[in-house]
C-alpha cells in the first residue's frame, strides 16, 4: 500500500477523543481476567499479504455427440473480461485485532480499526504469553470472549473486499513490542475463460457461480462449516468468448472416494453429488443453443473446480484457472442439462379476427404429429400456412403460429385442444365484447334528427341494429343497419331521428344492438323516451289600449300546427291566423272612439292535439272629455298619501277607469295640473309627488305662503300625495 494510516489507541479521555477523529478504533478490555494490574504497552504492527498458492489450472471441452478432441489443449487466447466486481486483493481497509491469554484462552483486549493501511500502532496488554488474532476487511467482530469462540466465529461475506486472516501464537507482549503479521486471504479465486467454438450456435445468457458460502469461518476449517446458507453469483455473458473472475469463500466440500456416489473415472464424469459432496461450488453456463435447426432453451453446462477429478474443495488463497471450450451438446454428458420442456399452451388469442399467437412444439426430432384445425383457426409452420378446417402433418420440434381467421362470435372464451406427442395443447380465444355509449336517451317532444350514440364491437363480428317503433328512424355510420363480420373494433355511430309526438303523454321505444351470436353480453339495448307535446297558449283574456299594436305569442311544442277562428273583430285585426308553434300574433286595433271598452273573441285550435282555446279581447275606450296637457288624471278617489317609492309602485300597478298605464307626472305635467282650472282639478294644495328624482330625493310641488306653487326636493322616505296620470294616445 502506498498510503500508510496510523491509528493510535491510547488511554485517557483526551486520547479516546482523538482516536474517534482519527478513525474508528474501539477498545474492549476484560478486567475480570487481567484484573486491575493489567498494563498496556504500545505495539507497532505491520502487515504483509501472503502470495497466492500455486494456481490450479484445468482445461476441458463440452462437445457434440461423437466429436473427437485431440490430446492437445488449444492455446488460451486473450478474451474480453467480464467485469464482475472491481476488487483489490491486497488492500486492507478494516482490521479486527484480538489478544488472548495463551493459557486460559480468554480475551484480554480487542480493537476494530477503520481506514487501516499496512502499519498500525495500538496498545496491547503486557503478557508473558499471548495469542494474537487478526481479521481484515470485515465488519466488527465485537467482543469474542475466548479463543475457542474465535476459532468457530463465522463472518458474513461481503463482496466489496477480500477478507484476510492472520495469527501469532505464544507472543510475549512487552514494552516496544513490534511485529510483522502475514495475512492470508480467506477467499478462493476462480478465473474462468470460455470460448464458443465456431459452428456451434450458442447464445449465452448468464454464467453462474452456484453454492457460494454466505459465511466464512475465521480459522480455516478442515471441512465444510455447518449451519450456513449458500448463494449464487450471476454474471451476464453476451460474448462468444470471455473471462470471468470470482472471489468466493472457501468451500471444503470434500473428495469423493471410490465406490461413493458421484465418483468419476474421467473429467467428463465430474458431475457432483448431493450425497457425497453436498453444496459443492460449481460453475454453470446457461444459454440457448440451436442444433440442426432445433432450438434448446436454457441449455446448462455445469463444471466443478477443484484440483482433481474427484476433488471438490475450494481452498482459501488459492486461484483456480479454468479454460472451457463449448463446441456442442452431447445429451449423454452428465454435466450437460438439456430439458425438452413441456409444451406450454400459447398465450390466449384476442377475440378479434386475424389475431395470432405462437408456441414451440417441443417434441423430439423425428416424432410425427398432426393438427386437425377447426373452421376458425389456421396454422403457420415453416413458412407454410395450413388453412382453417384442414389438417397439418409434421414431425419434430418447430415454432407454430396460430391465427384466428374469425372473430369469436360469443362473449365467453372458446378453445381447441390438440394432442401433440402425447401432450395436450389448448389454443384459446378470448370472448368478444360489445359496448354502447348510453343505455337510455331522452328526447324532446318535437321532431328531432341526428341524435347520436355509438356501439363498439370486437373487430370482425357480425352485427345488427334494430328498433321496435315506427316513429324512430335509424342509420349506422350513415348507412345500413347490419354488417357481416365487419365490426371495426372502434366506435360505430348510430344516428336516430324521431317524429313529432302529438300526444300529451310521453312515448317509449327500444333500439337493440346485437353482435356475434347475440347472446349474453353481445346484445345491448337503448331505451328511447320522447316527451309528450304541450300547448301553452295565450292569456284567456287580452286587454288592449285605445289604439296601437300589441304582440302575443302562441307557445308550445315546436312543430304543432294551429289555426284561428275570429268570431268578432270589432275593429281588431289579428295576423297570422294559422301556422306551426311557436308563433307571434300581432293584434292591431283602431281607435276606440267611445269611452267604454269594446269586446271581441277568437278561438285558437290545435288540431294535432284536438284542443281549442277561446280567448276574449277587450279594448279600453278613449279618455273622457276634459282631459288636457296630453294627459289624463286619475280620479280623485284614487289619491294616496305615501312615500315616493310606494307612490311610484302604486301608480305602475293601478287599474282605473279601464286603463292600466298610469304613472307619476313629470315636472311640466305637475305645473300644468297645478295651474289648471280651479279648484286645481282636484290637485291637493299641500303638495304632491312627481317622477323627477335626485339620488335619495324626489320633486314635490306644493303651495308657498304667498299662495303660489314651488318645486322642492323632498326625501323619498317622506310622505306626500300620490296622484297618477296617463298619456293620451
């Protein structure tokens, strides 16, 4: 290591604070075993990493049946390295240190150090004979009370670094103790170089290292450690050649002796044994291979490292170099796993026409089979299509594509079962669907057109749209009301028109949409309700002024016909006299020369509804003699004493002398009324309201002290006389 980090662990509060800053030193001291007489002395320690053991190198082939491999192992060519992890084999990041009494085996003191280099300075307990233990690049082991506990201590394997172990036994610890400790890697190193031989169609998916121990024992065990779990390492391997490097905890799975399960006489027979060497670590190369036109998925090539044919041990600090050449598949090779998978039903076909699905027929080569196709299913094999209703004859494995040449006419799944090489294969097609945008529609009583809704049926279904009443007219997308196997799979618009409902009562109709076999969910209905028609008419009594033109409206359902019979005119003219609703009536009147009102009558007929309305019309007479200033004054008997707002409202609503157009007088009208013939034409001398206003005040005309008249602004809330006038036409 180029960087040297010294961590000092000294007694005292101040020193501990410094250590906390410098990095991660914990000090556990067992006073029970050393008593209060324990003396700490400084120790300078340095570390060296042992060289790897001699690499164990093996080269081997996976061949096709009958393939002969010469005695010469092909040279190892430079291959691209598949990066599994970036790791420094010689780096020391963390360090656990334990000092044990050599006689009792009890812990004297322990440390856990972070940011460690190749040299440290710590304090140890002065001792005539101690055993020191060192574990690098792991988590904190904590306080391991005895040496025996330490020897059996298991640590979790973390892939970020290489854990190491070192030990010194029978050490005398005294002042200025100094030592170099050799550290031994607790992992085995596996280097796999692989090559796919030209001509062998193999697409690699993954390379696995299986049965990797999840824990490591601090002291090197003599065999597999008990009570641990195992894991797998996975590496993507897309290239036709490559190199993979793993670091794995040691796994002393053992050696299979002659006569035991799994014993092999040659390299090809090294296949492992769950009985003799359970949980032995092995390499598994998985890919898809095509041989003679047949594709085998997830072909597995299994290879066990180790120093010999029957040796399954992986030792710490030992490299295993493996060169593999993959040239074919030999089903007799026990290390090769080629499973002819059960035939899996293809994914379900969509309900629509021309939907397709595929599957792999996995029969072994040469096995004959046939498909008798129903009338709704065709099949594509080897670029050739067998039509619906025909029979396909074939042999061997092959991809198969089924096509539904018809939409499913039902709303439930339909299927066809085929037997291929003794296996049942079921081809299914989803049930079809039919949806509508609305299930009810409310229409006005009038004649309507271009009312729209829509239906959506599975593409390729036949369909029909119908109705049960003659007052509805239907079209679909502007055309016919049925289609043969031509549902679009998208919204198809239904337009419907309704004639005028002349009845007082609402009426109902039903639009039915049917698709496919028209059963279950493939039939939908739309309930159409049309309101009954109405005639609102005109007032039964119409009052007209002495001359002019008035407007009235015949109201009701649009489109109803009407006509009028005029029984007496009496100077009244009405136009028009017939038509359709709604209609505007213009009633013109000549001047009524008499004072009394005059009368007329009409009858409005609604033939569609067999209804008639009799209407009385009267016209007010002309103003009586004596009216002047262009106005007529109301009778004195109608005078009121009110505030201005009440007075204005009173005049507007007054009906007097057969007239209803009364109002408050203006200033000039008030003046004329005051100065008229004595005695003031009935005008009160105390003052009366006019129509002129200014904010919260209004004009009042009153008599002053000299006998004249004066206008003044009076609060609208005050009281004065109310005398109404009307304009003479």
